[in-house]
């Protein structure tokens, strides 16, 4: 599993670059390079280049079209066993050099209308920051690599996968999570429509679905079935509540 | 359905709606305890290897690391799991990803950093990625500690078999025999959105676990025997589970006992949450890795005379669903023919662990069987609808002393066929032309099961509100809402007056897990019995209160209404329910459902597909379900659940499937990018609004559980539709485009 898991440290030093590229494509709202792949093992080297928002909002596109590399467990294994007889190969997984200190910085962001200043490590994702430091556990960690949409939050009014957005990149930005929806008259009707249409089952993808649907309606107040499906195609629901989710968005848009 | 219902049959919103929609619902990993540590597993990079040395000193020296456990630290804890084949940690890696050590540190980042500092020396062993090689002569035992498996790696030591009637006689009565040599089900995964997680806090008061599980009560028993503490000293809090479909429902997983031991070792709470890759690979999930040969005999009128089949199953490195899973292939019960022979040979391999997935193995038999039905119907010149109807038991038929109460196959078949337009669309494949071909197919899926022991308590408060205390957790199946509806119906209460307590083993009596389609059938019935118990006490207490010196009424003459008890013949003669209960008192009712019973759930699926003969891509364009689960308690929730199972069926048939590297044994697609569960754009229209209203008197208000059946039929229905489109029998799932192109190769 070691090779299959992208640890935050490796993520930052560039091993996870393929995933980050995929995530940037998924987020869709901005064309930016979160991480510059580096051959250095110095984890304090973090280069974040945010090129600014584009004017085209295409919504969370399906992750199925991305082309990230397969990083299966053990794929770095260099020794092949054989079934034809006992082997005596002894393999040691050598320990790499000790981890280096990690850099960090204070960031100030608006979260659900409140200004928050907090120290984050350069490798901290926005999702972990929301959940672990701000106690906002509505956004869920289901894949942690930009493939499922359960962590979708609004940043400056656009959908972002908070698991592949670094907290340090959110300085000065406006973050909205599901926790702001129930007490906001502009969004509570969205929650009510999800309830009325039974558009959730276990509830684990729900925060991401609701936030994505809200941002769909912001961008397109009267979506068609096909536009709704296209927009939500990056939000996975294993319970398969999709039909009722479409119904909800259409109802909110005044369609049938 | 004779009794008129007030609440049952309507679709009130789920009781936990706003808790979930607002983001307030606490799933296991959402719990943050003061001083909490984070734990991470180290996984084996080798498919089969003995650990010759393990050095954790550098990891322990890293600032922030509080504990590292290896097999040396937990060696006193023995084998466990449904098949007793799992150690807490292991000195022998049995698949790529096997858990060999665990770290607890002050942050997740530090725990991950520490994993890199653990030095492990492995001595590799030959590894086996399929049953045939694991059974070969001279194969190294994967579980040498389990003596019965020492030769050939067969789980139970030898193949298991089941017989009914006499297949020799049966086949001699057949005029035609149809068979499938080798129906291959490649392994798929439940892929719940929530990964396995545990937050453990072991204090002087005992062990508390916030756990993602659909089996909190039985789980305590396994933890108790592992950790040496009384069951009553283990508290599992599991109100919401981010779906399971089987992989969080059994005696499975290392995450919670290991988190508990880390908490004990450090004196601090510990959170252990699987990553997505860990969920897809190490969390039990592999199922349906089987190859099946099946032969069915038919009389000339289409009556089945005999069925013989043999299953070779892959248990993976640990078979956490238990060996019974493949015995469950005895799906034949609902068929009238009783001349059956089947064998199952389940073999350990060096692949990820296995457990049941929405159907408990019955689909292993149903998939090839329903394809054979399609083959037979074509050859015998019958409509497959008639062939199915002819061979099933139906409502009212008896099996021994049991009665088929909810097996309305004829109704489901005819209603579904009408809805999808079967007669006009069922054009034989020989008449299909063009690069894109359409097809239509169907399959019946009937699941037989039982109820299982469950308790419930209902508490009527002094303001007339009602609390339901039942330990069945909410995982999306709608159980909180369903039991609240049962309570409101039983006590003639307002639905909004009922509150369901979140799952917590410390304050609730035993409730059976989700599994075997037993949940609502058992827990819903326990709640109904508890309500009836409470109601009897309420009416008995109210009778003297409503009596006068001239008019004595008995309990039998009273009824309940919303927060009210009244004389049935004279409704204005009433008293507030709260007054009957009495200020600062309550009235409780208790209900217990024993294990047993005879549960039948019937789901019939009709599917239209489009096959691109150029690319091999199959698209499900239309899907219709016609289903019988007894009384539909909440039709909206039922529709959602059936949709969900059917969508999983589309994914597991067409796009999912584990990919194992044959040179290393490593799973290559432990992620959602490459393990493709269906997205919202991956299927066409779907209709699961047809429910017959059979009535099973054993179930709560005539209902049965049975959402496992929603995964029993989509696969054969799709495969039969593909045949109807291109005239080729596909006998391997998932049906990747390459399978279609290979089948089309000659034409």
C-alpha cells in the first residue's frame, strides 16, 4: 500500500503531481498549478502558483476523463516471486532519510462569513484544515485525491475539491461549506428540496452534492436534465441516489 | 393488505433529513476527542512473505510518535474474524497491502512520516493469485496455522456440497439440458463513500468506540474476546454509517481492535481512518471472484427437472464473510424443482480479503441460472417471462411448513413487462443490424432469508411523545424512518411525535446487524411488538381513568389517537395520553423477535441496452424494476434503495472490477479514477416505482426486507439484453468493451 498511498509529504514533494494535475482539471474553475514537481527531497520547498480565476465556469467535470497515472500498491516492488518453487530471497525495505521539517504559514480566509486566521503547514489540505482545525466536518474525506466530490466546497463562489486544495493557497479567499446552508435563507430551500425529493441515503456524499447543486443553480438558474448531470458528474454517490438528485435540481430550477 | 393504514404506505421525509443535510450528522471520523492521536497502518509490499525482522526504533524516535505496534506487541491476541483466519497484526504477509504495523502520532502527517522509518525484512514466499494455482500440488499453505487448509489451501479443508432430491432422476426426466461451462465473476468491491474508521477511547470506564459499522452489537463480542474485556464494558457509538453494502457488517477488519490497543497503550483517544486505497484493497470487500459451471434440465413444456452446479471461489487472503457465503449459492429455494446438487470449493489466495456484498452469495448461482433461463426460453420457443413464471413458487405456495407470502413473481413479471414494453421491443437478435444495436433482457431475483434476534424498547413519555430505542443504525437504508413509521402506526401517533435514538450500545438492547436482508424484518418487528406491549399497558392504565361510577370501560373498549386515549364507541370520551402516563413517569414497552422465519424478497429487473459493436461499449439506456417486498412501508425510500442497488448492478456488470498485477499481486486500481463506480451520467432512465402489495404476516405490517435482491438481477438482465442485441452469450463480468469485441470477433 505504501506506493499506492500518496502521503501528504510525498504529495508536496511532487510524487503526487499526477493526482494534482487531475484535480486541477476536476476543479475546472481555475487554471492553475498547485505544486511544482521537484526532485528535491526537501519538503520545505513548496512552490504554489495561482494564476487567478478564469471567466469560464464549467463546473465539476467527471473524473472519469482524467488521465492520472495508476499508482497501485507495491507498484514499486522490484522483486518478482515465482510460483514454481520456494524462494529464499530476502528483501529489506530500507528506511529513507528522516523526514525534514515542514514549512508553514499563517493564512487568513473567510469561512462561512467569518474571518479566520490560522497557522497551516504547507502540506495541509483545505479539507483537513476545515475538519481538524475549524471543526467543520460536514465536508467529507472519501477519496482524498480529487476523485469523488464529497469534499466539494465553494471558494469565491466556485466549486473546489477541498481535499486537493492546499489551505495555504486559500489566503484571502472566501470559503463556504455545508455548515452555512441551514441558517441561510438563500440556501435552506436547497436543503428542503433535497429532503422533499429524498435525494440522499447514507449522507456521506451529500454535503458535496448540495454545495455543487447550489453552485450549479448560481451559474445556471434553470438547468436541464443533461446540464444537471454534466455538472454533477464529478460527485460520486455509491448509494445511487442520482435520480432523486436530478429531480431536486430540476425542481429548484423550476423544471419538472 | 387488509388493514387500512394511516402512516404505512406514505412517504414522510426521513427523520434524520436535516441532520444530514446541514452537515451536522457525525460519522465515525467526524468525532474529535481532546488529545486525540492519529493512527496509520504500514502495509506489506509483497503478496506472500514472512517477516524475518521488524525494527520500529527510528519511527518511535520521531517527534510526535506515541506508539508503534507490530505482531510482536499483539501476539497474545489470537485468530478472529468470521472464519477465524485473521490476526490483529501479522508476521506473515498474505497479500500486497496486508497490515504489518501501525503507528499512532499527534498528527496524521507525522504518523505517515513514521511509517517510512519502520524497517522490515521480508522473506518472500511463492504467491498465488487464483484458486487453481493455490490448489496445485506443492503449493505453500497461505494459512499454515489453520490445519484444515494446509493442503490445497481450501478454506474448509474440502469442497462443500448440497443436495436436494435426486438429480439423476431429474436429468432423466429432462428433454433438453442447457449449461454454462464457466461463468466467471471477477472480484468487485462495495466501495462505500465512507472509508472504515474508528475513534477509540480506552479509559478506566471502559472502551468506547465511535465506529463505522452496521453491526455494533455483535462487533462487541469479537472485540471482547480479542481484548479480554467484558462485552458490557465495550460501548460502540454508531449512529450514522456512510454506507456498507456488506463490508462494514461482519466480523471483519483490524481498524477498531488496533485503535483500541493503541488507545490503551498511550492512554489517549486514537483515530484510525482508512484511506481510499486502503478501503479498496485492505478493507474487506472482494467478492464474487468465482467461476461456476451450471447445468439445468428442462422438460419439453419448460418445467425445470434438475439443476447441478459447481462453484470455485476465491477467498482472498482472509475470508471475512465466512465460508457460508459460498454455501449461500443455494439460491434455488424459490424454484419449485428440488432436484439440486451443488458444490463449492473456496480457496485462499494471496489477493485482497473477501467479504459479502449485497446478496450474500446467492447471486453467484442466480447469474448463470438466469442466463440459462434465457437460453432455454429461446430454444424451447417460449417467452422467458412465461418460463420464469412457470417455475417459481408463488404467493400461497408452501415449502414444508413455510408459506411463500411475498413471491409474486407473476405479478412482478407482468407489471414490469408492461411498463418497459417488452412484447414490442423483444425482437430476436437475428433481426438486429447496424453498428449500434439495442437489446432488451430481464431477470428474476428472489432472495430467501430469515429474521434474526433483535430487541426494541418503546418509551411513551408524560407529554405523549414517543421514543424508539432500537440499536439498528442508519446507513442510508431508511431504518430510523421506517421504525418511526411503525411506531406511529402502532400507537396511532403523529409521526412527528416519534423520536428514534441514535445507535449506541450502552443505552440500547441488542439489534441484529444489517445483513441477510434481516434488518427491518427483525428490528421493525421488534419495534412493533414493543409498541403493542406499551399500548396494552397504556390502555390498561387508562381504563379506570375513563370509567365512571355508572359506566365501566375495559381496555378492550379503548383506542389510541395522537396524544390521546379514547373510548372507541364514544371518541369524545377521551383523556390525554400524557395524563395516562402520569407526570414525571413513563410507560415502556418491550419487544423481542427470535431468530427464525422465512423471508422472501422478489425483485424483477428489465433492462434495455445499447451495444456499440465498433468499440464494445455497452450502455444501459432504460431500467425497470417491478418488486415485491410485502407491504411497501415508505415507497419513496424503497424506490431510492432499489435504484441504488440497480445502479450498483450496472457498475459491477460493466465498469468495475479489481485489476491485479499478475507479476506482483498488487491491486492497481485502489482508487475511484480507475475503479469506476457509476457516475450520474453512466446510465439512462430508471423506474423503480412498481411495488406489489403482498403481505407477510411475519414482518412489520406485512413488510419484508430484501434490498440485497436489488443486486441479484441487474447482471443477468444486462447480459441477456446484450445477447438480445448482438446474439452472443457473455459469461464473464464485468463486461469490459474488450469482452464484447472478443465475442464479436468472428462475426
